[in-house]
C-alpha cells in the first residue's frame, strides 16, 4: 500500500502513522496548525510553538488531521487546565492555553479571516477586548442526563462526562446542579434528556427540557459581563447622528434594541426577530410608540423593508451569518451607518465580501471603518466581533 500524494506532490502519511510536528498557530475551530512535507496538519488540543508526536487520523488530498500522542516540547502558553474534566468534556477546547494566548490567537484568526475573503479591504483593527471574567461567566448552559449520569457531552461524542460543577458557568447556576439532576432522575426516562438552565432577567434560576417541540429560551448573550462592554461599544460606534430610523436585525429579545431606543429618542426603532418566544418577551417590554417589533426572518423582512440613507442598521445574526440577499439589499439601501456584530469570523468575512462587491457594482462608496474582536467566550475558540460600516464621504 502506497502513501497518497496531494496536489502539490507531497505525500500524506497513512492513517495511524506517527509524525513529529511543530505547531505554528491555532486555526478556526480551535485546532493547532502544523506542516508536514508541504501539507497542512490540524492538531486538536495543541498549543502554539510546541513540538508534538502526533498520529494521523485523517488524510485528504491537501490537508491532514492528527491527534497528539505525546507533547515533546510544550509551548510557552500551555498549562494544566483549571477544570479537572477539561481534557474530555466538549465544552472548552482551549483551557490548556493561558488567557493571554487565547486572546492573541483569536485576534489573529479574526484579522486573517477577514483579509482572506477581502484582500484589498482596509480597516482600523482595534486590539481585542478582554472579558471581565475568564471563568464563571456563562449564564445559560445545556447539561445532559441519562442513566443517572449528569453532565455534558464528551468531545466529539454523545457520552456524558459526569460533573457537578462547570468552571465557566456562574455559580448561581452550578449551585443548582444537584437539584436539576434529581429533577431529571425523577422523570425515569430511558432516553437522553437535554436540558437548559439559565439565569432569568429577574435573577432567578430556571430550567427545563429541550425537545423537538421546545428548543429552549432562544438566543441570548451568555456572558452578561462582557455584553455590557459590547453594548457600550455598539452605541458609541453608532455615533450621535439624529437617524430617521434605527433597525435592529436579528434582534433577539432586544439586547440592542432597547438601548438604541434610549439613545436615539427622536428615531423610529424597528426590531426584527424570528423566534416567537424572544419576540413575545421584547413586545412585553415595549412602552414606546416609536418602537415596532416584527416577527419575521430577516431576509423576508428585507424584501419589504424601507431603509433610507439617513438610517442606522445594526445586525447581530447567528453563526450562519446573514444571507447574500440581505447584504446586497443593505448595500443598495445605502443606510448612513451599519454596525455588524458577529459570532463567527468566517460568516462575517463572507457577508462583508457580498456587501462590498454589490456596493461597488452599484457605484456606492462604503468604508469598513473599524473592527474589534471581543472575548465573549473564554476557554473556547469562539469569538465575537463588531464591525462598523459607513458611507465613505
């Protein structure tokens, strides 16, 4: 049996082969990046600038994946994870890195991803905003229960890693783990139970099952401490212009909508959200005739939206990002300013590519003024990013 060759002529070792690798950096998804005879190798649980002995677990034409067999020379940022189950639990894939390295890698990943999709795009790239808390920051989690085992899924598995604590979760929630485990056990269910626990706006702890009919409370920012900084930045970047209308697309329960309404007292405020639970929660808090909340997916709404040149648009889409139609429609509408908040650098980079390509096609001059990464999810590879687009005058 001969080794397969990639398109550049380098040979990929066979599955199960052990190779020595030098980890260069971390990639989207959290794995370390190394090179072996011209091929890129992705190595989970690696740290930058370390040497490892790794076993090939996947060999494709132009890349490989490998698992660490032994860390030969640890990288300077490698540490023993603070959580005792971090090596097996699927919740945190970067606990083996110190926080400085986590932020450094996220800052680099966001910048490189934006440039990969938009090579000629120039922008002011601000330093990453650290999270006020690196542990005990999550206010919403989804534990699992089966056969009296309570905890979280193991990495790349549906096996439950048992734990009665979670170091990235607020203590207000973890103090209820025993109660929730007993509640789940009392159901005498044979199948896996997926649950959601969260701290409600009123401050009390709530929990329940996630089912096909009920997918939980819907999206909300899980790091309320960092969310304050993100809100402050979004409002600051939006500026002091007297906008005619302010649109909050993918508005959720109004995390940005209500602060925007408070700042822009003379503007019409429009929120657009598909999740009925979140729309109901937002509408229950509206006491201002200037505010309207539409229950709709954003693309459908954009087909009838009337966005003008003196308007502000804020959008905070899910990981999948916005659609090409949505970005093209925004470019054509030419609002005075757009604030885009993203939880996935790839979808942000793609959406910006769609936006600027369509703006150029229409002869509209827009500028990506500034971008900043936010450490919303410490101990994981996930990162929040905020971008400001404005008419280039």
